[in-house]
C-alpha cells in the first residue's frame, strides 16, 4: 500500500515508518522538522518538508505522493502550551487536520489513521477507561483532539472515508525529543544521564499509563492494514497499568545509574526535586485496551521497566 505519514520524521511517526517498511509498504514522510529529524528516517524513505498548516504545500505533497492511505501524526502535542496558546493549538490540530482530510478525499485515498489521545479526552479517571467513557477534556489540547475525532466522523459519513482514531496513552521510547515541553521520560533520561537534577511537577502523584513507542507503531500498522467493521472507529492504545511520576523517576534514576556504570561513566544522579504544579495536568489517566485486542489483535508487548531500560540505553548512546 502507498502510505503518506504526516509527521513521519518525528518520534512516533518515524517508528510507524519503520513498521510500515518492515511490512513492505511504500512509505512517504511529510514533516516540517520543527521537532522531527531527518536522521530518524531510513535513507530510502522520501521526505517532503512541509507543514500541515501550509495549504499549498500540503496540496503539492498529496499530488506528488497520491497515497492510498494516510497516517496523521503531525500535531501540537503539549498540554501546557495549548493552555497558553489555544489559537496555535487549534491552528495545528484542527486546521492542519482539516487540510489533511480534504486532500485525502481529493486524491481518492480510502483510509486515514489519526493520532488522538485517550488521557486528555476522558479527563481524570482512576480505572482504565473504555472508549465508551464520555469525553471530558479540560485543556485546549484535549478539546482539539475531541473535535478532530468529530471531523473524522463527518468525513466518514459524508465521503465514505474509513478512519481510525487511535487514543494513545502516554507514549515514550527512543527518539523522543527531550527539549522544551516534551515527554517526561525523555526529559528525565537526558538530564539524569548528564548528572543533572530533575524537577517533578507538584507532589508527583500523577498517575499515568506509559505505552512503548514500538507497540504504538504496531497499532498504527494494524489499523492501516485491517478492514474494520465501521467507517469510523476509536480505539484506545495503552497498557492499563499505573505508574505515578514519583515511581517513574525512581525507576529511571536506578536505570541511569546502572547504565552509566555499565558504560564506565562516572555520573552522580541527584535525587529529584519538586516544583510547582503544571497547568492542565490531570491527576490520573488510564485507558482500557480490550477493543484494541478484539479489533486489531493488538496488545502491549513491552513492560514499563523493559521499555524504560531500552529508552535510557538509547539516550546514553546519543552522548
């Protein structure tokens, strides 16, 4: 299948590209390289540099590729930035999505897989939430993902476009960008390996469901390949397992110390400090994955401990 991955040079997108190539699909990447890196992609994958908000560039990219299916990972993904800059969040996550959807229909592609978010849609939940949980987003990021799914449903009804919204829990792993307001695992890994003290927001008792990036990539692969019964399907992608930020920091500090010792590096990793709470953060978010198991035959294969070890090893190899 001929597939365009928007955001294909990014953290999750590049892992999806790898999974698609392994299954012999014809893959193209579109990325503005704001957080993605050309080095994340195999040399044989064509990279089109462009932003999903740029209507003319988006049109020319679709005309060049003429995809049969689209995987949309390009997004504004910071909850706290969405609180500060809701207009920017909507420009990327809604206007960018609409541009992709319109061009997907225009060139006759039959399917789109969209990176949604389970945690921010369901709000604070203290048990793994199924897809039937009412939407309760409290941040502009969550609102844009919720509206994005509604647009997917409209395009499914109006144009027959088969669409899948994958509601990720907290994705982590190699290639995650540790700069700015990136995922906590990437930030902790980079700082701890450098012997710097990490700062935990608030009391650190924020419960999260951490899912490894290769498992997320496999969910995208299966969603693109499977013929699902509905024209629009929302599917949670997570483990349902609980880890709070304090526990995460403790595990990562232990792994960073082990990794540094194995590599013969003299690194003292300080105990974490605690800072102020961050605007828009949920206390607890967990997603149930029974639907993914049923429709995709998907289940997580990587435990948090093993995934964190591989992530720390990757970051250690970058320095």
